[in-house]
C-alpha cells in the first residue's frame, strides 16, 4: 500500500472479503515497506479489502492461480 506521494503505508489491515470457495479468515498487516502477503486455498477471483490506519477502506479484485504469486497494489490518498 502506497499513499498519494508513493510512501509505503505500514500497519494497514488487508483481508480477503470474497472468493470462489469457502475459506478461513485470512488477513495480514502491511509491513514498513507497505507490503503484505498471504496464501489462498484455491485459484479464482478474490476480493481483497484494505483498511488504512486512518480507517479508510479500499477494495480490489485479483485473480489467483495456484502456486503463482499475484501482485495487488493499493494506491491511496494521504493516510
């Protein structure tokens, strides 16, 4: 997650909100570099939601293919 100036946003909560099959609660916090990662149980399209430390929420859809990383980027306003 990056703010409007390109600065990483640490401490944002990222979780799966929807997916192609039932899944356990999967969530992560962004690190100092603004990055996060987690594994999904099956391939398909997932809705990823992110809550910045100031409680602003964004969502994006991403397609996951088993055993291949997917890059999801949140570019947000000032947080």
